[in-house]
């Protein structure tokens, strides 16, 4: 009976094998099912997990859930704020309208205050300065609206700080950035105020009125406000998109207890050490108030931001009506829980005692958070990597024994396979880079900007093709080798695991915490390999694949989940990287890195199929089809409203004076700062765009090119600007410097006392001439103390008070010759919220831009004076 049963099982196994296997390989027509399986679980599990939002609560749910965040109320808060329009520092909408909206909302909150809390409100008006990048960032009378909610009768001097900003860029209403977070904070305050559960420590809600300037209001609060010194921890809320889930992308630094609190409290986790390291290494073209609180107040914290739909970020399409209500609920649930958790944490009372190093953290599919210290991460990386190396070494030894091959020959074969693997990776990395360069020189970059799926064919498929074709050719030309193909493919995968294990160790030595992703890959592969070794499936030609597929599903889902989230974040950012960078090249490199993670152990399995070379070449066929699509209108990057092209357009007047203060040169026109690589897409559509000339020659003749460069980001890309001669702009009160006094302090030193007046956004360039140097001034001392090279740049803006800025300069000339010019001052002014100054010619020029363009326009001036 037993023998008959065994025969029956064997026959069933042989029948099943005949369906799938032919001559030690899987039949070729199962390859589409194999590839489709991975695409299916990516589409059905990873993408939905990345996009998942909780059910939003409405006002009618409030009676049932009195302690819950109500998304509909937050949405109404946002609508009231956004109805003001753009809220630029210095504008009536920002300095009066926003304050009125927040004040009225907080008065309603105070009127509904429960029995266990009390509320204090303060409007801070502040002036100051700090160094932002290499410029002096100076502000005058900017505003913060600050609310403190405390347990009734509390005398605690330990506060938690929660921050977001209500000001916007000139381009749009700022629903996502950062009106949404302001709305979330207002609703969170309402829930806390009515709650019957008292907080342990007070919480300060900072509604800051000058973040886009940049980061001025946070600096004003943390360096000057009466409550600042008591703020021991921070939750910073910002946005680089319009909705989605807020990602935690910076923590601490050096305060693991904050991540413990995050893990305990969070309702909808979404966090990434990789995002933190990329942000802090300037891979993301942005900055947040988190840096100010960290650097100027030594306040540790959590930095969270929206990043979905970054296409509308800083455009006029960043509207309230497209912001998902579920995003409010996601953030509100999280923020409410975090405030309650962190404000009651014992570590909050003396955070300095708990500064214990960096952390490694990441969420798994939004289901739960994994978190451990950097030291624990190092140990884990090393243990898993060494374990993987040992297990792979054992597998190679058993492979030699079972195949009757001497260990020395097997090691030699392993070395050859390892070299083969490296050559495949090099070939795979080279092909996407070549395609990226080709797309750029043929004027087709960003073809995947709207239709993101094109990048799969353009960059992922050629990488997988290169990785696969090198071993495929080797296997083809060594087909007479008696070593079975199943064993050869296993050896290739062992070598890939060894490669990743060694790379994990290298990255760990370099203190790169993101090495955990490679560690996870090695760990799951090792688990599958151990199972195969324990069951002797590794000796079977085909069946060994099954445990590897099963064990690779979890890491694949995880890698696909966070890779999808990162691509959704980064692809819109390429629309504002400037025209200096080839975005396709960056995406190609990114595709190689992601492809290594996602496909590193999947692609080698293609060699187990019959007609494997044909299957692999089909990947290149997909690439060719996508290149053809990129040439068609489907590959055009931009679409009206949803994925626009960006330009900053200034209607400018430039005036240069000589040593006698006579005008030596004056011209008017449109100064255009491109934001991406495809400036030429509007060349034949915009009025006089064919007359546009590069400003590079001007940069050789005039200080800092002689254009009204708005901020330091423009300075860094100033040579990429374009100039089109045009009619004269209508300007407000021009920036002007009045010399109040001029004193010669010594034969070699002179002092100027001056006053600057003009619009609420101005800049000063200070360029010493004829051997002079600036030895003292009333601005921030860092540029002089740290020996910054001139010309110096002072960015200045004001809010509610436009009184002239008084300053002084001291210059030294070793020669003592004061008959030649000593100093050149460049003054630029920007009327960024004065649409009434737009001339008819300017409006006509702007209207000639295609519908897929979002142009941010304003009048501006630039004047130089010699002293």
C-alpha cells in the first residue's frame, strides 16, 4: 500500500513537472506568467499600500467620536485660508488676512474650551537675520501667530512645539504648501481644547508667517519669542505636494526617544531613513524650518511633510479643491496621537540626557514601523552580511561535493561567475545612462514626466537586459559544460548575494544607515537558501526556484512599495531642478539602484526558462517601443494644470551708474529663469522667445550678472537665465540707498552710514573695488568672520513695517587712495504681489505662453551705484 501511494505521488509530481519543465528548464511560455506575477503583486499590493488613506470623519461623526480629529473641519479651515489667495510676506493677504483667519478660528476654539485646559495667544512681530546658504537673510517686522495650550493651573516650563507656515510663494494659493498643515493644526487644537483628557506639559502651536522667504519666521520665534527657551521638542509640518500621506523624513538628530514615541503613538506610519539621508545630503531641492529649530535652538524633533502630487507644488494649481480629505484624516490622527505621546514623555523634561545617537527607521507597507538605533543597525548589518557570506560559502561547498567537482575548481568557477555578475551590472548600468544621454541630446528629456510608466521601458528594462544578457551569452557559449544550468543559475544568485553582502558592509563602514535595504535583501535570500539546503532542494534542477520566489515576495513588496513612493515624490521634482541638470541621467541612476534591489534576484531566474535569450531581448524590445512613444505627443512631458512646465518671468529694468553716478547703461526686458531642461519647448510659441539670449556674457561684464536675482537658488543658476528686450515695466517705489554720513576713521579706513528703502522684497550686493575690503558692517557678522568671498549678498524683506533699513559699512584700503571708487552697491527690488503693476505688454507676453506652462511673473528692478 505504501509503495503504491509513493508511486502515485511520484506520478503526480512527474505530471506536474511535465507541464512546467522541459529538459531541465521551464517552458518558455511560462515566462510571461512569471513576469506578470511580480507586476501583479506590485500593482495589487504595493501601489495601493503606498496610496492608502483612512476614511475621513465628517462633522456629523463628531458626536460619536468627540476625541477624534474631524477631517471635514480641517477642510473648512483650509478653504477659509486659501480664499485669501497667495499670501506673500508683506502683502495684505498675509499680514492681515491670514492673521484674521487664524485669530477668528482660535477665538472659536477658546469659546468651546473644556474644563482641563487653558489657552494663551500671542502675535509676535520680529526683526533679525541669519545666514542661509552663503547669504545674509534679513527680515523686519515679520509675524508669527503663537498659541499655547496648557493643562489648567500648570506651572510646567517644558513645552512641545508644533510648527507650520501660512505664507505662500507668489505663484499660488498654497493649499498644499502649507495651508493644509495650518488647517490640520487648527483642528488639532480644537480637539485638544475640548478634550476631557489633560496634557501633561504645554504645547505651543506656531503658525509662522514667513517660511518661504526663506525660513525667517521660525528663526524669529526660536531666537526671540518668550516661549522659545521652554520648547524642548518639535513636530514640524510642511509640504512639497498636495495631499497623500505625510512622510517622516527627518528625526532627532541624536534623539532615539522621539522615534520610540513615534512608534508607540503613530496611527498611520510612513517614515524612511533613506528619505532623511537623501534630504540631508541635498538630493532634494528644498529646505524646512526643521533646520532652523535644530541649528539655532538645538531643539530635536520630527520633520514631516506631504509629497504626493508635487506637480502642483509652488504653482497656481495648488488648490484646496484637489486636496484629498483622507489626507487630513491621516495627518490629523497621527498629529493628535503624537502630541499626546510626546508631551507626556518623561524624556521631554530634559532632552539633553537622552541624546544617544542616530536611528534607523522605516515603515512596512504603512502597516507598522521598524525602528532601532544606529548601533543596533550596524550589528544587524554585520551579522546578516557575514551570515549570508557563510551560508553562500556552504552552498558553494555542497555544490562542489554534489557535482563531484573539486572545491578548488568550484571556487575558481565562483570567481568567474562573480566577475560575470559584475560585468552584467556594469552593462546594465551603462545602457540606461546611454539612453539618458541620447534622450537629452535629441531634445526628448522628461518624456516620462506625465506618463511615469514610460520610465519602466526607458530605464528599468535596459538595466534588466544588461544584467541578464551577459550571463545568458556566457551560458550559451559554454553550453557544453556538464555543470547543470540550474546549478549555474544558483551560483550566479549566490554571487549576487555575496556582492550585496560585501556592499552592505562597505556602506555600514561608511556610516550610511540606508544600507539596511541591502541587508534585508541578503537576509531574505539567505532564508530561502537555508530552506533549500535543509531540504536538499538545491540539488534539484528547477524546484529550488520555488522557495526563493516565496522568500523573495516580502522584500519585493516592500522595495516596490517604497520605490513607488519615492518615484511619486521625485518625478515631479524634476520639473524644478533647473535646466543645468539632465533629469533623465538622474532617473537612469535611480533606476539602476532600484532595479538592483527589486530585480537582483528575479532577473537571474529568467535563465531557467527555455528561449531565455529571446525573453531577455524582449526587454530591449520594450525599451525601443518606449523610445518611439517618447517621440510621439504621448511622450510630451507637460499637461495643462496637472503636470505643468514652470518659468519665473520678471519684467525688469536694469540701470548701471558710473563713478559720477551718471547712467552708463540702462535696458528693459523680460528676465526668465527656466526651471527644467526643456526651455526650448516654448521657443516657437511665446512672443519674441526666438530673441531670447543667454545672460552668460553679462555675467562676465557685470557683478553677479547684473540681474535682479531673487534668492540664493537663483544665484546658483544665474548663468542659465534668459533675457528678452521689451518695453519698460511699471514699478513701485524703487530701492534706494541714502548715504546718511560718510566718515574717514583712519587714513586707510572709511565708514558709510546708510538707509535702504523700497518694496517689501529687496536685495543688496556689496562689492569692494580697487583693493578695498569690507572690515566691518551692521549685518550678520558671519560672512566677514568666516572670510566669505565678495560680492556679498544681503536678502531683505519686511512684513507689517516698511521703515527704512539703517545699516553701516566700514571699508579699508591699504593704499589710502580714496579718489577712486571704493564700493559698488547693487540693489534689486521685487514687486511680487503687485499684479496691478503688470503692463499690458507684460500681460500679453504672459498670455502667449502655452496652456501647459505655469509662469510666475512680477516686475523687478536692478540698479548699481558706486561710492
